[in-house]
C-alpha cells in the first residue's frame, strides 16, 4: 500500500514545487477505498483528496501516506487535523517531514488523538522520491542536476564546433521530459551566444511546463534580440557580477529579463547564485551548460545528480569540447564520483544517471 502511495505521488512531478510530492491511500477491511496525490502547490494535499473520495468510509480506516501529514496552516489547512476529524484509526507514514513547521508535529497531533502511527515504511524510496524537496528544505539551495550529451569518446562538439545532433531523437525527447519537471534550466553565456536556444519544453503527449531560464553571464553580454529575451515563453534570469556594465543591466531589465548580481569577481559566484535562486523558491535546476559552467558547479559541490546521454560515436579531436573543462581536479581522489547508478537504453544511445557521492574526507 505504501508503494502505491509513492507511485501516486509521482503523478505530481514538476507540478507541486516548492511543495513535496505526496501520495495517500485509504484502506478499510483490506481493500482500497480511496486514493489521492498532491497535484499543485496551493491546492489540497494528497490526504484531503483521499478523504474527500472516501467520505464516511474513512472512519476506522488505515491511511498510508508517503510523507508526514502537515500540521500548519498555509494556503491549505493542516492534514493531520483533517485525518483526526475524519476518524481514521491508523496512519502509516513513509518518512518524517523536514519542514520545521511540521517536523514531528503532524505525528504528535495524530498520536494525541489516539490514532496509531507507524513510520519508516519504504522510507528510502520516499526520500528518493522527494530528493528535490529535501535538498531545498534542509539547505535553502536548489537541487542541481547536470545534464550532458556526449559521444563515446567524451566530446560535446566536434573540433569545428558542430554539436547538433550528437545524440538521437529519443535522447533529445528525454531531455524535454527533464525540462518539464525542473523549476529552472541553466546555461552559460557561451552556450546562449553559440546556439541562441529557447530552452523550452516540447512534448508530444501533453503540454509541457517551461522552466525559468537562467543564464550565467558575468558581463551581461546576452543579446537583447536573443530568444531567451524576446520569445516570452518563460521568464529569464541573467546572473551577472557586480562588475557588469550598468547600461547592459538596464537594457536587459527593460527588455523583461530579471538580473541577479552574484559575486564581485570575474566570474559569477555559483553558491551565491544558488542561494538567491533557492530564496526565489526555485527548488530544482537542470544544468545544460558547457564545460566551464559544469566544472564551476562541480568544483563548488553544488551538483546533486548527473544525467549523461552517451551516443555510440567517436569524433576525436584534441580541441573538441568536453562536458567538464575548467582547471579540472588535479588528483583522482578529488574527482566527483557517482553512486546509485542507473542505465537506460534510448535507441542506440545510453543514459547514465547517478547521484553525486558526498565524501566528507575530500
């Protein structure tokens, strides 16, 4: 039943931010009588949808929920009190809510009302489901996923600069699925200048959700006629340094772009940028930048997950661009390692996904 609740929660992928993904199942006399999931921030939570479906059948029933029921008044009322009022007899919870406004308070409300509570059922699966929410809620920083498309010999473009298309259509479509569930999409100014990308979501089976476009552009060089400024498909944030020309900042703002000042040196301070994005409730960022931006984020320890699309092609070239450039790590012991590796075949391409391993000894 908890596996079902977690499965239901996934229906809200890309739609509940900055809220968590939550699913709920109500069981009475050994059968499911109601289900629900959180659909969008500001709308009823999973438990409320399930309780509304169950009606009087909720009395004396067991509720399985993938995250601790909330205990505070926000845009919606507290789910823990709704469960008490519905007369449920038992609540099974996958994981506790790290939100300080909840953090055990929901469980306490249930227990004080005499409701039996069980916690920790499929907790690891529930934590993985809400990896974005957990990172943002506990650190204030967005969950950062680095996406790259490369040849088998690790090139993201030929020595002549040609990059379209390294991967196949299936891989490119999977990229649009990723854009659909991340709050923001980040590129460097070199990518913006070279490709003039729209960075929008284009899906066939349902309307996609366009993420906020973020350009790392220390000197505010983004052309005012670029798609990111003119197309109106989504908002665009330009991250600059304090040394960026004032007239360029004013021109970008007048054209409708939002400008964030992050750092006073020659390069954008990535940590400062992520802090500001997190404060704007941008809880997840998909990075589709070039090698310099990718290395800056990896070096700063800000990357949480990697999506590596690999095409069975060999192009060679000592001057051909690679996914991670910059100064690089001098010692193998400092290299960024991935764990929880998953492999998927997309036609002739392979998608390797992994979580960045946190090693406090490095």
